[in-house]
């Protein structure tokens, strides 16, 4: 399971001209699910993300988590995080999970992130064509892959 995490001032997801999710200060998480992922990946990743200290404290040092600042979280599914560009110029997405695997894991990730963090969590719509708007703060962008946790 891969997550691309961006610290944002605000972010939103728009589908067919309608805003379906928006947040203020917090984290925008693009989540990619692969066939080998399971609920252990979700638990590890939600704990890691919730505890990431990437928000400034009173001294301007990145020492606070999204939970510490009572931030918000927006999760957007993005199978392209599993793109392979080793051959040719057209990325291969063979490692990305098929919808019957990915959808339940994506939905469970959102659910467990809400429960673990206790924060407002919005999400996009799996498989939909989405427009994501954001104001990146810093910018701070972090890549986490549950398969490289050890």
C-alpha cells in the first residue's frame, strides 16, 4: 500500500463539477492499493500517517502531527502510484489491485483512519474521474510504502 502525503492549507475533490470532499489545514493522502496488500498494511499505514510530525510547533520546527493540530484529512484513491516505467514510455499498472480487491481495502483504510485519528476524514470516490485542488503547505510531500516498513 502506497501513500503520497501532502501537508495542505486546504484541499478538495470535485467530480462532475460537484465538490464531494474538502478539508482545511491537514493532510491530503493519495492512496494506491496493490494486490498483495491486506489489513495489516492498513493498520501500519494509518498509525504511521496519524503520528507523522510534519506540522510546525511554536518554534517553527516540524514537530507536530495532524492529530496535534486538530487537522483534517482527505483521502483520494490513486492506482497510478503503482505505475511501472521500466519499459517503454507508457506506464504499466499491473501491480495495482483490481477493484474487487482495492475498493474494500480503500474503504477500510478511510474507516480505520477516521477511527484511529479521531479527526474529520473526507474521501474521493474510488474509480471516478476526479479533479483535486490543493494549496500545498511548505511544500511538504512524503512518500510511504507499507512494503518497505522494515
